[in-house]
């Protein structure tokens, strides 16, 4: 397991984590998604995050980094994100290509599976199914989660579990068809470990905050196009791109919020009925 674990000497209380998700960078700089230049929007979100008085201790990039898995998209994402924090960790999403992502990141450490800090364990789960839009963890990934949480319990660490796909319905019928298929098994593992404080994901291009048995359940806006909440069919929202910040306290508390870019106009095709 040690090859997949990064031990970080981050003992600040709280530890500031920034989640960047669903950047959908194209094969070339300036490429667009539904009319929106995704390089430009990501750069605006990073600019916003850098203006925060509390700097990020680490960054979680939770999938769909590239829109079509192109290697140059990962190269640009790495360049953009390196200014936000020294430690940046990536998850694969349904639009990503793991082979190209690994090829670009190499052994730089961004694809580790577990991050241990002074008081917290952050687990990064792979929910993508090659060639499909929806998510699933599978027996091996669930067993891995169980092993990780057993070790965090033994070490007295609080745990934050991250994945790309949503493990609960968000209230939009079209995208809730893409939920984690084995979510009941997932939560059965979570329920056995009271040190789990939060579950964090991307994919849905909207922010959501709920609670389940004392565990914070959190989704985050995309850095590009937003999806309108509570819609049975695909609908684009006019909300601005954004990110989520989380302050992880040594006593297990999580304070969190969403920041969206203000004062910048983003051209988005609000009449679109979907994308591939």
C-alpha cells in the first residue's frame, strides 16, 4: 500500500484544501465546451483562489481534467495548477484517459491514492468505468477503501473520501442516471468507520451540501460550464465557474464553501441540449 500513499508534513490547523473539478480542457489551448473557453475559465478560477487570504495547503483535482483525454490538456492543467499549491493530486473522470494522464504526470505523485497529513487521511477513489459515462467502484476499490479506513482508524486520523461520480442523487434525473452504481456498498463501508467526516465529488457541475449520519456530503461547481439544478433533462445554468474550499480541523470539523468568479463574462450556449 505504501507505494500509493503520500505522507505530507502539513500540520497547520486548519488545513486549507482547494477542490478543482471538471475543467474539461480541450486538445488545444483556447478550445471550448458549449461555447466556453475552458482554459480561460480555469485560469479565472485559479486567479480567484489565489486571492484568498489563506493559501491552499493542497489541491484536489477530482476528474474530467480533459474533455477528451488528450495529453496536451493534462500538460496545460499541470502548468496552470502548479501555481495554486505545491501539492496537487488528481482523480480520473469519465472524460479522462488514464494512460495519457499517467504519461504526463509520470512519477510526480499526483496520482497517489491516499494522502496522510498531520490529522487527516484523504482517500482518492477511482469511480470511472472505461468507455462509460456513469460510475462504479467495484469490489477491489471497495476493499481498498476498507483497508484505508481501517488504517486511518488505527492511526487516529480523520478521513475525507473523494471520488469523481456522485454517490447520492442530486435531484437532476438525467445526471442521476450516472450515479455510482454500487453506492449502497460504498456507504456500508463508510458507516463502519466513524472517523469519516466527509465525502467529496465532482461530475455534476453544481454545488450541493448534505449530511448523512454526521458525514458531510459535498459536490462542487465546474471550473467551466454549470448544470442547472433540479432538472429532469440536460440544462445549462448561467452560474459562474467556481471551486470549493475546505478547512480541515484537527478535531475533525470541516468548514467549507464555494467561491464563484465575479465580474467576468463567460460566453456559454444556454440553449444546448447536451454534449458528448
